[in-house]
C-alpha cells in the first residue's frame, strides 16, 4: 500500500490539529491558517448548532465520519463522534477506506506549501493516519472536562441535552487515545493545554518551529485573531484557577486523573497545581463546625449549570477564609444543570431545592438557612473577585452603622468593559436602580426589610430591596474597584424584565410600596421627566433634520450612481463595438496571413525570386527594386502560424 513521504528531505509532513470536541482546536486552526498553513478549502459551515467558524476540513471530516460510523455498533451514544456506551471501536473496516484517504492526501499534497487539517475525529483514528502518513506531525489540544462539558451544554444539542453524562465519558475516551499516541510519538507531537495558546502564543509558535520543524510565521494580526477566536468561544487566559481546578476535580474525579496525566506530559500545560489525590472536602464542610462564619454567599441557580462551577470557584478563591456557601436550585429543568448540582451535592456542598419561584425567593431561601453575619447574593452566571468578601467585611467591622457595601463590575459574556456604579444617591435611586443585586449587606438588614419581595416575578426585586434598606436608614458604601464579573447574555433576564409591557406594572408596584420616597419627589421627577421628554423631542427633531439631509445626500448619491451606471453601460457598449471591430480586423488579418502563407509556400514564389535576381544581373530592373532575401522568407514563414496545410505546388 502507498505511504506518503515528507515534501522534501528536511521538511516535515502534514500538520494535523485535533482534540476532544469543545477543547479549543478551532482557535489554533484559525491562527495557523492566518500563519500560512493550508488547512483546506471547504470548511464546516456555520449554523444554529455551529455558530462559529471551526475550520474543520469537510473532506477529512466527511471521510472520518464514515470511518467512525463503520467502526461503531448501533447503540446509545453519538456514533458521529465515534463513541457509544460500550466504548468499543472495531477498526477492521478501515482498510476499505484507505484508497479514498490516499486520493485525498494526493490531492492536498499537490498544493504548494505547508498543508494539514483540523478535525476532532482524527483523535480516534491516529494509528490509521500514522500508517498512511509516517512523517505527519500532530498538535493535540486539551481542556478540562468541566469546561468542555459546559461549552457543549451551552449548545443545547441532542443527545447531550438529554444525556449530559455522555460528554465527560467521551472526554475520557478521546483524551486517553491522545495521551497514548502522544507518549508513543512524542518527537512528532505537541500537547498543549488550550490556555497556553491564549496566554503564550509566541511560545506555542516557537515549539511548532523547534520541535516539529514547521517554519510558520507569526501572522500580522495574530494577536487579534487569537483574541477574537477566544472571545467568541468564551475562552480567556484567566478562565482556569487553582480553585476551579480543585472544584472540577471534586465534581469530576475520574476525569481529573486523566487531566492530571495530560498536565504532567504536556509540552505546554496550564501550570496549575496537580494534587496526587484531589481533596473531596469543600471549604464549606471544613467550616461546618464553626458557629460564626463571617459571610454567607447565596447562589441562586436556574438552568445556569454551565457557569455554576466557575461561580462557586470564585467564592473559594476569596481572601476572606471564614464563610459558608449555599446554592439554591430554583426549580432547574435543564439536565446538565441538574447533573452539575448533583455532583456538587455529592461533593458535600449545601444545595437547597425549591420549585421555580424567581431569584428573590431563591435568595430568601438561602438567607433563611444561612449562619453568616453578612450576606452576599451571587447569581450563578457571575463571579466575585478574591478581595470582595474581605473588603466588605473590613468596612462592616469598622463601621457598625453601614448596612450595604458594593463595588464595580467587569462585564463578561456577550459584552466587555467596566460597569462603574455611582456613589449612593437616593435622588438617583428614586429614578431607577443604580446598584446590582451583587451587593453585600448585614443579615439584620435583611431581617428588618423582610427579605426580597417574592411576588415581583417580573424583576426589579433588588431595586425594591435597596429602597427598603434606605427607608430604614442604613447607609451604603461604594468601593470604587472591580469586585465582581457581571455576565451579559442576549437571553439574560434583565432585558426581558425591562420590556415595555411589564415596565409600567413594575413601576406602579415600586411606587406603591415606597410612597415616602416617591411622594415628595414626584413633582420634581415629573418635571425632570418632562424636561427629558422635551430634550428627547429636540433631539428627535435634530435627528429628523439630519435624517432628511442624509436622505438628500442619499438621493444625490443614487443619482450619481445611476449616472455612473449609464456611463458604464455606454463605455461597455463602446468597448463591445471596439471588440467587434478588433475581431473583424483580426479576421481580415488572418485572411491576409493565409494568403501570404500560401503564396510563400508555392513553387511560383521561389521561381519569382530566381527570376528577379536574373533580371537584376542583366540590368533589367530599376536600381531601387529590393531583391527577395531567402532568410527573410524563411523567417516570415516561421513567424506566420499555419492556417491550414497546402500542397507545395
């Protein structure tokens, strides 16, 4: 059978990028493609299931999909990825696919330059390709099982939507194959944890050059390519922390052993501590015997399982060591979220269950079960910074009269930037909420206010709570630092809670509940609203005038464009006429060329030349008559392409 050598004596074979689905291989593929590596011409198209460019070569993907379907049995699982619950792969059908694979390789090798492909399925067919391409080099990308499971769960794709336990098992299956092949062929492989690519791209490129021998160059916009690719996929250089690793190891103990083996073998690991036996005791259990936790962090969760471990890990990263953590399952229905909650519960974390009643009711349930002096509500899709609890505790301890401490936020998710919250001002708070729900407060503040209003199902229960706090005279303190990460998502509750159809109803409830705040301020608020409306009308008038001007410019531009099109059409007509004339001249030229060719090729022409020279010798020709030159005739004959064959007669 055919095997394919390297392109040249010192140039390596193709460059193959692979790893478990959801591990970040498209980030590396996009970078390599920009660096000049030919990864194919036909890639997996984007759609609702695959909204981002994956740079997966469709030719290799289609072939490998057929191969894996042939190697698996029809049972529960996801055969398209080569995995079923029996976890058996029968490779005996693979030789029948070799001619197709050889033809594909020949076609790709015909293109000049470095080539390769990217497809996760390659991870299960490594020995097949190694036999066919003995000089191929491989870059393996890995990522923690928790992060992969969260990424795939966010796609809401069957069958993983119904069976979230499939993904961790597939993760183990894929990464065992990768680790086994890597240990047998380390000289032609790179093993990278995905965050090393994000945080150390120059080092990744240097390893590709030094270890694998590919002279790829840093693309001009390489940093932007990586930044965009990582941002679209929710990857960042600070995604994994020691606490998140320990927490995921508690929640995914079997997967943690494989991840640790990958870390110890990798060329560029994540660099996080790899304990030999991860602790199974969460911080909350270690503090269970204490009667005086300083803080209780309450995390309400409704179908946000893909973010929950990161939220919990952010609490465990806290500089304030004396705290308890309560998770309230607010009637989640998503199977992946339910699995994550069960894994946390099995690890000893306190998880309270209730029917879905909204964020306010979930926070109340957690606070009622709490023992902390101070409370911090943390939504399951957000994260706190390590200093938040400590800074708030110091202010509460130093100022017993202070009721609430809050800070600024960094935006995450679909948006980035900073959310700078203002210093507390009741006049501003009366016009709308200015403080996020992730604000710390004393337990007695919650007791005095009666908790969150559980009837406010449309939202704004946090605004209502802050207004209740001010009515009871508790001061607020703003820390002008980023103390938590606030995730903005297109489907988040905040935009829907602010919809016009519910806004009036919520305002009526808020004003009715806090008449002392609004009654004396209503005239001024109405006046300010009126002034805002007048300003809005003035801005609208300016916009209308601007729109009219823009429309005028647009009409002028359209007229100019129409005139340009007419001119172009006229030019095209003239060009067509000129082309027709040129073609006619060409045809006439061909006819004359044909005649000359015929004439030069006749015996009469050759006799004419001899006759002219004889007459010249006899003095029978005028002196200015040019005699025919045989060399010129020969050159002329060579310059004129034959129009048709003629007899030499």
